[in-house]
């Protein structure tokens, strides 16, 4: 199973319009320092799953038939905005799964076009997509949000974004389980005021409780990039970057 980070930024990621902080200036000079909206591509067997759809111009990135399905964490605009143009394409329908949010986002449900919105997956119950098992995990956010546990022949990856802390049921479900790779929301440097996304303190506390083999911070703001420039992360905790690919079972990620 492979996961490729297509975007690792939050809504205030570098470069942020009008901001001249060090992280934003660096991101304007160096393309590799920029962060697109948080999303990923999961590849396992014949499955190619787009995890969140906040990237613009999805039709230019993926050819017709290239995606087997789309999996959404929630319906905030920065996680679904790419669907608004994609839906007006022609050809085979693209199955879309997300949490049971009746409002969705704007008129996506009313005018889905080629998007085939499916009934929501039941939390804590594995759902088979071929040989890939996908288990939804409720998160704590300002909109109904699911994280996901991906299990491919025993290789296990957990995606927890967007969230501020974890609901007790999700924490209990994951604690004590073997997790090879954990990808977790870490929008902000240490901050007692964090309330809709993890700050670093909350993210590290979750990582400590769940004890994955390795953890990756995502949904990073420009403030978090400035913090990372001057501080070190604990062993086995790394900041994700756009274009990075994780291959479960490999010793190291492969940059693409």
C-alpha cells in the first residue's frame, strides 16, 4: 500500500496571501516548500483512492478512470473544492464516500453531476474496497468529520485529520492496536488556544498514546512551518511534505 501526500497544508499554509513571515517568503522562493490543501492518494492493489478533494483542477491531475473512488473526511470547502468543477465532466460516475453530513457543502448533493455520493460507512466497522479494509473513525471538528484506518494485508495506516484531540470512542478503539504509519492533524505550534485543529502539544499527546511505528504531521500552517525551522521533533515524528510517498513495509519513505 502506498500513500502519496498531494497536499499537507491548512487554510493558512505557506505561502499565505499578504504574509511576509519567513515561512511564506521561503515558500514563494522554493516550490518544494509550498503546501497545497490537505489530501492524499491511496494505492493498494487495483484501488486508487483520492482522500479528500481540496486540490483545484482535479481533472488536470487525474485522467478519466484513474480514480476508483473518492473518500472524504468532511465537507469543509478546503477539503471538497476540487469537486465543484470535476462534477460537470462526462463519462463514468465516480463513487464518493464521506461522513453522514446532510448539508454537505453548498449544492454538491443537489447537483452531483458525475459524482456518485454513496451512503456513509459505519464508524468502527471495516469496509472492504477489494482487499483494502477501510474503517471510519469519528473525529472532533467544527463539522462532522471522519478519519480512517486503512488495512492492507495487515499493513495499517491511520489518517486523523481534521481534528482537535480525539473523541473517547476513537481514542479507545485505536489505543493498543498496532499502527505502522499515523498521519495526524498538527495545524499549529504549541498553543493553549487551539480548539478546531491540533496544536503540536495535542498531536504529540495523541502520538504518545497510540504509539505508532512512525507518525507524520499534516494540515500544517505557516506558523507551524516557522516553528519547525527553529525546533526539532521527537524521534519517529516527522513533518509531511507535498509529494512525499509512504510505502508501508519499506524502511523509509520515497520522495516523488
